[in-house]
C-alpha cells in the first residue's frame, strides 16, 4: 500500500496513543471503509482524529463521521 510518510507517521502515532497495534487500527479501518480505498480511508481518519483533538473547533463526532463518509464517497 502506498501512503505518504506523514500519514504513516500519523497512523502509527494514533495507534500508539490509543494503545493499539498498527495492524489492529488498519484492520478496523479496512472493515469500516466501505467502498472507499484503504489509503483514502486512512487519510480521512487521520485528519478527523486530530480534528476531534481540537476542542476549539465547532465540530461534533457525528459531523466528523458524516464528513468522512462524504469524503469517501466523493473520492470513488
């Protein structure tokens, strides 16, 4: 799988932060991605993960899920 180094670093950081293995995180994303490409799902997940960490942004979890679904559909 081809993914920019910054996204590999980010997904590894997320896995470590969440006390999960990289394989475990990737497997969950693979199952949940629907028709989107796995690399696209990883990119969207990384951005959305850190958006949730920014409490000053007026974004709810439901809106992030919806954004991810819309972005995934648009990239098909």
